């Protein structure tokens, strides 16, 4: 089959990233608001971040996705599992102990889908298009997250929380119609297990790999530590659940998209290293803006912090994704990208899991300010990832 056209690639990026963002938005955006509205304390909400461990551990089964079947087949299979898990959540109710198994199942299905999506995109998108493609990827992904954590929140607040989850499940299922029509991109033919592992090992120990892995681990540390407490903070600042939802789906979604597309263009124009460093600095400053909003304690300050964070989240994520795509390019695209994204997921899961306890002990202002400091070490590693950032 001939290579996908530019228009087909654009459609694939949008649909695949939307399908990836919806389940993640349910776990990390919709469920925390649902629990908070029903009186679950912030410590428990923060601890629920641990259900996202499958996104961190997905590298363990990524080789199966690389070596068996096709990426599109894996995407369709996992998507159906994610739809079933999302539809089950409102039937269990806002009780953390009951939700954990279903949320873990959702995370496993979504993580498997993400492995195949990343493999498809890394294999299909040419190297010279990866910078701009990442902007579109992040915009579509964050737009889907906003629908799950914003639009669905409005539905839950105004109508019924069951309808919120069913709406997300229906939107995810609808994407299957488009996914089944996407151009087929198969993984390379399987080699012997020994040769395959040797190739992966050679990639993992090449010069600069240690700096790359440390950078990926730390780049989103500040954001990950702050993220689970953003929506609880907005609610405690006096915003209603509907306001929080609308802020995510309207202004926030637009700003994330603008930031992502702008960030991808900056990386393409000015180079990977300079782009990642500049955009990472803006990303870190957003944590200080939230700290200031927590000190001021007014609704306008909370709105401003949310808007600025949305813009810079798009900038920073586009930069990180562009570098990861470049570093993962090769015959084991899905596994390599899964390893890199698993490192990011480890940061998100572990840092996020203690956020609720930290806020309970030291308050929002101090915690948000501390997360700014957590964002700084990665910036010092940027010059050392130039080897992986070089064009293939």
C-alpha cells in the first residue's frame, strides 16, 4: 500500500490523538471533579493518581504491539475495552474503593491503545514533518482531554454525572469508524528475539541516552506534581463545576491548541534544542502563576492562572513530544516511544500521588511554588540531548 498522503496523515493525527486523549481525560480530569463534588477529600483524590500506573508500565507489553499484528488492529481492540470501562464507571458510583479496578482496566486499555497510536504515527510521519505534526497532536489530544474534563463536567453538573461518562464513551466509540478507515501501517516483520532485544539495547545505551532519559523524566515533573490539584484549587477558589468545565473546554482548549501549534512551529523553525529549552522555561513559569493566584485567592486570579497554564502546557508538551518522536524513530518505534512516554508517566504518577497530601499539609501556595523548583533541573539537561534531537 502506498504511503499516506499529507491529508490522510493530518486526519490520522487528529483522530488518533483525540482517541488517546479522551480516556486520559476521564481518569485525570473528569473523575477528580466528580469525586470532589461528591465530597471525597483531596488526599484521596491525589492518591487515585496511582491508577494511572499502566500508562507508566506500558513499555512492558509494547514489544507485543511492535511484533504482533498491525498497529490499527491493536488500536481498535484496545479502544473497545476503553469504551466499556468508561461506561461502567457511573454504575459504580463516586466511591474510590469501587472505582479503582475499573479505572485500572481503563488505564490498561488506553495505554495499549497509546502504544499502537504512537507506533503508527512515528512510523508514518516523515522526520521533517514531526515538529509541526506534534503541534497538531497536542492540540487534538488536549482538546479531547478538555472534552472529557470540561464538557463532560458541564454535562454532569447540569444534567447527571452518568450522562457525562456515557457521552465520553460514545464520542470514543464514534472515533472507531474513522480509525478503521485509516491507512494501514504495519510494524516491521519480526526478527529473532535475541536480535530484537540487542537492537533495543543498542538504542538504549547509545551516547547521550542517559541524559535523554533523565531529561524526559524531569521535563514534566513540575506540571505532574501540580496537575492533580489544579481543579480542586479552582473549585476551592469559588468556581463552580460548570465554570471549571467551561474554562477547560472553551478558553483553555483554544489556548492549549494555540500553544501546541505555536510550539511545534517554533521547534521546526529554530531547532529542537533551542525550542525545547525556551518552551520548557515558559512551562515552568506557569506553576509560579498558580502559586500567585493561590496567594491572591480571587476568582480573576484563578482564571488568569488557568489560562496561562493552558497556553504554556501546549508549548511544553509540543516540544517534549517532538523530541520523543525524533528519538524513537527506527524499527522499534512503538517500543521506543513507549519507553520514553512511560518515563513521563512515572513522573506523573508518583509526583501526582503525593500532591493531595502535600496540599493538605502546606497549602496550595507553597505547593505550587515548590513545583516550580521541580521544573528547573530538566532545563539544565537540554544541551545534552542534542544527539537525540539531531535529524535522522
